[in-house]
C-alpha cells in the first residue's frame, strides 16, 4: 500500500518543491474561456458590405431625409405632451452621431475587404500577364526558327522562278543551235 501512495503522490524535485503535473502532449488542450462573444468574421464582413452599399445609395439619403423631416415636424407641431425632442433637437443630434459612429467603421471595413479582393485580383492579373508574355516570347522564338528553317526550303515561288529560268535558258540554247545550224548549212 505504501508503494501505491507514493506513485500517486505529486512529483517533487530534488529540492522537495512540488511541481504541477505535466500536460499530456498527445491530447489537445481544453478550449479557453473567452470574455468576448464568438462571431464569424466573414459573415460580419458580408453584413458590413451590405450596410455600406445601402449607405451609399440615393434611397438611404431619401429615407434619412424623410425621417429627419418627420422628426422635426413632429417635435414642432405635435401636442406638447407627445413631443419627445424639443427645439434644439439634442436627441436627433445624438441619434445622427450614433448612426455616423457605426456607419464610418462599417464603411471602412467594407473598403478594406474590397481592397483585399482587388489585391488578389491584381495579383492574378499580374501572373496571367507574365504567362502571356512568356507564351508570346516562346511563340516569337518558334516563328523565328520556322522562318530560318523555311529560308533553306525550296518554296513554290522559288521553284517556279528556277523552272522559268531553265525554260528561258533552253529556249536561248535552241535558238543558238538553230542559228549555228543555219550558218553551217550555208
């Protein structure tokens, strides 16, 4: 029994200091508790892009203008006990500031995501251009090699010109041999 108790005891060093148990490397760590809630950054990015797109439309400006006009008209002409924001319209200013404080970061997030997409697109375009340039250079070298090779090959026009020259030469020889035979007969 004493041996069992010693094996279950917490290991101590030579100095007698109690060491914490070592973590097992063959098992994953338990997840940590987080103070902030979990969220999907991609879904949040898509949501922010939708909001930024809406904030950049004429529809948003029209709706915002209508809401502000209704707010001001209500708080000026409504009965005294139904007004919720008196003349300096401090609550309206607070609401517009709150809307702007959320809109600006969402727009920046959407712009950053667009910049990332543009960067990837430009990188792909650059690689495609490099491949196109390499293909063009290869084809140019191949065409130059074919032209050099064709320079040594008899073409139809060259053969035709050679045959015409031979026919002309044979006609001249025939005429010369007739002229010689006519002179010899005399």
